[in-house]
């Protein structure tokens, strides 16, 4: 049977005649998680060597300011590692947006006319 409609059957996709396009496929959740764990481990791998370097620098130069500067640089590393590792890829246009961006145009004050009472009027 020959098709002339121009539409392909989903069963045909991936065959030699109708190859499946995967160039725009998103990475899987497992791959994203693995990449985030690698980033976290890479950043956190600088923490212990920094503390050792601070101890070595103090023993060599006997200057607490150099050692404290090295320790000070290593303090925000866990915070930065968590923030970077928890970052997700940017949203695509395919994902559903929960906020539609439309404001309700309800006035804050009622639009009807109000009776104004002036001083001296009963």
C-alpha cells in the first residue's frame, strides 16, 4: 500500500526509510543527576586540600593570616556546590507554564458613583 498523504506512521519512525531525529532530545533525568553529582564532587574536592594547605602554610610561614585566608576561601565552597549542583537546565518552550501572565483587570475601587456628604449638610 502506497501512502500519498505526506504524514508518516509513528511505527515507521526509526526505520531506514524514516530515521528518528534525536538531535533535539533532552538529556535523561539520570544523566542530569549524574552531571550534577560530578559538579558537586568536583567543587567539594577542593575543601580538604584547602584545609591541608592552610595547615601547611601555617607550619611553614607561621603566619595565621595566610592560613585563615585559605580557610576563609574554603568556607563558602559547600554552599556554592549545593547551589550549582541543584541548578536544573533552563525550561524549554514545550514545558507547561503554570503562570499565564495575564492580570485580572478588576479595579481596586468600585466604579459606581458615591453620595458625597459635605460639611453642614444634614
